[in-house]
């Protein structure tokens, strides 16, 4: 019998599925390298490290960071040069194609040995969160490791609040009572799908816990 109380690992699930990021680069970053919060990894050098937030999440977040391709410049509308120019829009551009990395505190210690015990509960809670994001789980859980840590991978869809449809690769790996979470999100069938997937692969292969 499974015998696991779902609320006991509610904090084990990260900020699934929807990510928002305003397109503003952080000046203190080395291109393509991140090292902070006791972890390090690499990402495409052309990407920006941007502020961001989760729209849907569950758990006790320790930290979160967001990365993504620089948005294409928008062409200003043609105006009459003899007329006063309209002010620049104050609202930052929101990235829909973005990779989020986060860490969460869990209520239970999850290891390579006992991870299968929590598989069903993790799957259930991911499904619930994806449903809250008006999406569905396409595949998973698939067992994997990232940075030597055990976990699961899911593929899911979501609908952003502006109506944009997205797909995400969701990765959850565990180091005792800490969960590391990865959301590689792109517009469904969008032009940046391959770039996000490639950058996600790079980040996963280079991810290390340093402290």
C-alpha cells in the first residue's frame, strides 16, 4: 500500500508551471555562468539573467532565478515627426520563453533510495498544479538525475493569464530536505522552442551543488 499523506510532501513541489520574467539584464553576471545559493551551472551566453516570478506554485521557496533569450526589439509605430512623440511604455516586456531555477524546503528527507515511495504523491500534486494553470501533463514522471541528485521529469502545458499557450519541461530533484526545481518554458510551437530546449539541456548537464 502506498500509505503516504499527500500534505506531508506538499512543500516538496516547486513553482509549477507558469513563469513570468521582465526583460531586464543583471549587470553583475558573467555571460553564461551562474554561481550563487550554493549551486552553479552554465546557460547560453546570449541569454539574460532576469527578474521573474511564479504565477502558480506550492511549497516553501528558498530562492528562484530566471534566464532566457533576449526579446526581439519591437518596432515603434510610425508617427508624424511634426507631432509630439508618445511616451515610452512603462510596462516591462514579459518573457514567455524562459527557464526558471528554484530551490524549496521539503517536509521529508528524499533520497535516491526512498524516492520511489513518493512518486505517486509527486505525480498527483504536479497534476493538480498544472490543472490550476489551465494545462495538462503530457508525460511523466520519468526518473532522472541532475547534478547527481535523483528526481523526476514531467512535460506539461499551461495557459498564461494573457492567453498564451506554453509547454514546459519540469524537473524536480532532491537532496534530502531540499528540492531543486527547473521549469524550461516556451510558447507552444513557438520560434524559440529549440533554443529553450537546448539551453535547458546545457543547464541540466552543468548543474552542480557547491555548498
